C-alpha cells in the first residue's frame, strides 16, 4: 500500500505512465522508482498529465522521460515507444544540436528558449524537417542542485509552412506586379505610402523607384495634390469601395517638364487577415496617345466639315447591300430638294439628263470594278432648269473583295461650266483677234525688213558718196580751200562717219532677234581672245590691261556673243579715265540660280556667271537700267564717242540666249557687268 502511494504521480499518465511504471528502473543509474527524488517524481507527474509535448532529461546520462503528446511529433512508434533511454541513444540524429543546450542549462542553471527552430527527424523511416519552439528549463533535485533539464516543446512546422506559403504567394504577387504589362502600385496605411511599384507605373509617373518607394505618394509626387488623387485614395481606404476612371487627365513632371497625360485606372482596397483595410492596389495604363489621336480626328472631322461646307460639297453614302443611300443637306440642295426631304436612288435617277444617263451608268460600272467613281453630268430640276454636277467617290469592299458601299461627294459646277463656256467664247474671240494681230505684225515685220534693206543699201550708198567726194576735195583742193571751208569739210566727214556707224549698229541690233542660228558649246576663253585679237590696235593705243580667268564652256551663238564681248570691251575703253591705265577683268564660274537674290533665276538650274569689270569713269547707280536703252547716253557726244546702241545690243543678245545681265557702277570708280547664261 505504501509502494502504491509513491507511484500515484504515474496514475492517469497515459501510455507513457504505464510504461514508466512497468519498466525496471533498478538497473539504471537512478535506481528504483521508490528511491527517486521527490523533484523527479513531481516533474514526471507534470509531464505525463500535460497535453503539450514535454521531455525531461535527468542525471548525467540525460535519461529521457516524455509524455504521450510527444510521441506523434517525434515520429516514435506508437505501439512500442522506447523507455529508459539516454538522450544520446534516443536522439542520435540531433544529438549534436541537443547536447550543448542540455550541458549549458545543467551547468549554468539558466533557461534557454528557441523560436521556430528547424530540426531534422526520422518519421516513417525517412528524414523530415520539423520546426519547433523549444524552452529548456533547469530541474532542481532535493539537495538543491540542478539534476535535470525540462523541455517544453511546440511544433510550429505548419505555422512556418503557412508563413512560407504566404511569403511565396506575396513573392509571386510582387513578381506579377513587376512584370505586369500595366502600371501597378500598392499603397499602405492611411498615409498611402508606396509599398511597391512596377516599372510601368514609374514610367507613367516620370519617376525613379528610389524617388517614390516607402514614401507617401503625394509627397513623392507633389503635383498630384491638387488633382483629386488624395480624395480618391482616402475614399477607397475608408469605405472599401473601388474607384474606376477612364481618360482621367493628369499633369505630371516628366524630365522636369509638366506634361499633360490621360490614364485609365482602378483603385481597390486591400485587407489584412482580420478583414481590416490596410492598403490600396492601383492598376492603370496611359491612354494619352489615344486621347490625342481621337481629339485630332474630331478636330479634323470638324475642319473637314468646315471645308466641305465652305466648298459647298454634298456628301453621300450608298449601301450596295440594301441599295439605300444617305445624303447630306447640301446634296439635297444640289438636286433641288429642301434640306429636310427624304429621297431614294430612284428619285435622283429621274433627274439625270437623258443624254447623260449612259455616262453615269458607265462610271458606276467602272467604280464597282476599280474602286474610284468620277463623272460629270447634267441634271434637270423639277422646275425644268438644267444644272451640271461633278460626282466623285470611293468604293469599299469586304474581305471577299465584294463592293459593300460607296462614299462620295457631289458638287454643283453649273457656274463653273457657264464660266468655262464664256471663257471659251472669249478665247475664241481673242484667238481671232490675235490672228489679225499676227497678220498686222507680219506686215510690220515685212516693212521692217524693207527698212533694213533700204538702210543697208539705199541709205549707205549716199553716205559712201559723201565720204568719197569729201576725201577727194580735201586731198585735191586742200591748198585752195580756206581754213573755214576745210573745217566745214572735216565736220561733214565726221557726221557722215557717225551716220555710217549708226546705220551699222542699227543693223546689228535688228539682227539680234535671229533664232535660226544654232547654239554651240564653245570655250569662253577662246572666244574672248578672238575678240581681243580683232581690236588689238585699240587696246595698244589705250595702253589697256585685260586679264582673263574663264575656265568654263558656254552654249551660245558664237558671232552674237563676240558682239557682246566686243561692245563691253569697247565700252570700257571708250569710258576710261584720262591718264589712268585702263584695267579690264573678265572671270567666270558655275552657280545655281538660287544663289542670286530676288529670284531672278530658276533656283535649281545651273548658270555660267561671267563677270566683266573695269576702272573707268563708271556711272551713278540710278542709271543701272537706263544704260541698256537704245540711244541712251550719260555724257555729251563731244566728250565720249559712241551711238548709244552698244549696251542695248549686249542686253538684247543676252536675252536672246535666255540669260540675264545686271549692271552696277559707281561714278569715278568703275563699272561692272554680271552676265548669267543657262548651262544646257
């Protein structure tokens, strides 16, 4: 009876209580149960009656006592759990981990606590990894010394696995957010600080990640404060109601420039495990390009309507599937109907002029085959007036290349036709008038040719006789003539010579219009040297210096262009300054017409630019055009020789070559002539 009382701590201790009671402890270092320390029996009693897995390590060999609650967690065979084993024998797989902990508690008497400790164990003949929360506490013997270690353990594997599953889920969510093709961000707490944001959102917001992450969104992007975003986020966070917006306008700084953007976005509340709102997820994408494009289309449509209205075009759409056409108000007006009328194709067909029906039908047939409609016909209004219309359109086809509709425009060209008819009549009338003018012009040309003949034959003959007889009288009767008579004869001879030169110049001027001569590609330097050779005596007489730098070839009528060079050189020698060596410089180069100011030449055409300059008496700039007129002289005849036709001949020849000549001068300094001849 006394022995039974000592074993009462094993009563109701489950399977392990029975095994401990029946085990032969006398063969172990702690001896029989009757001799166990009171503290040992008390601790084992607590252990056996607990629903929490517990272990007691007792003595220097760390004999193991554990309760039924530990059996399934440790993977111990439930039918035959070991009893009286040392810790080293029972926990061979984890002894290296357990031993230091036990020794520390036994030595120091201090408790040790470990949270979510991973420990590999044998379960069902395989190693599994189990998480534990472990609390190691010292157990004192009856003598007051530390005799054992009490282990209170709780398996946290499921909790850790749940946490890991949650973390993996969050990782996947974050990865999904980062890789999402739309802008996504997560805001946390009522301050809406940015917990997560993907690259699309950063691109939309015009920011870098470090500029917004872990910061309240309105502090990271202050320009949003006045654009209604705070009210939206506050309402979603406080009410849990989602918010959705399309083409929401925002102004965001991008590259330090405040930029107008449009976005579609949705804000949804996020909840914690207890069902409380703890954040917001925002998903959106930019639609700026689409909005701008739509606005441009709308604007273009508006402009098109203005253009159509201003051009008085009628617009229509003809469906081939149901043979129904819709007409604009202007189309109705063109056919003579009120703008509120309802008409069909038959109504319009009865207005096509009978003689023009075939034109209309043929044009429609061509359009159905080739896609483009274009015809002009007459129509008859209900008041029997005739009008002209121009009809243009485009045929649209389905995927099977079958025509489905025609969109076209109608324009009333009645006034244009009337104007064209009147213009045709006027042109015909003017053509007749021009024919008559040509007859008169031919008559004048014939008269001019007669004058040229008279000038070249009849007029020159008397002058030659005057010159001949004057020379005879002076030569044979020189001694018998008085000084006054001699002076008269010399004046008469000079006048005859001037008349001869004037007639010669007029003949040259009248022949510069000749176009029967072919243009030739000649060396510019060679033709200039030929002219200088012909007037070599005059150049020597004037002691003049002529320099040439003309590497180009030109397309000219040779004998006419020689006249140009001859007249320009003679002009420079005639108007040279007394006691100053005449200097004449002739150069050339190729240029584009665009290089000359005022658009005097064809911009993309190549020209040979010939520059002719001298150091003569020059002329005032206001006379730059007058010097090219026939018989125009800037000086008295007794000061400088000449008929006043030379430069007129030069300009006429240059114009005959489709060229341009420009004169510039400065009185007392010199004159220059710039010639531009087209290069064929």
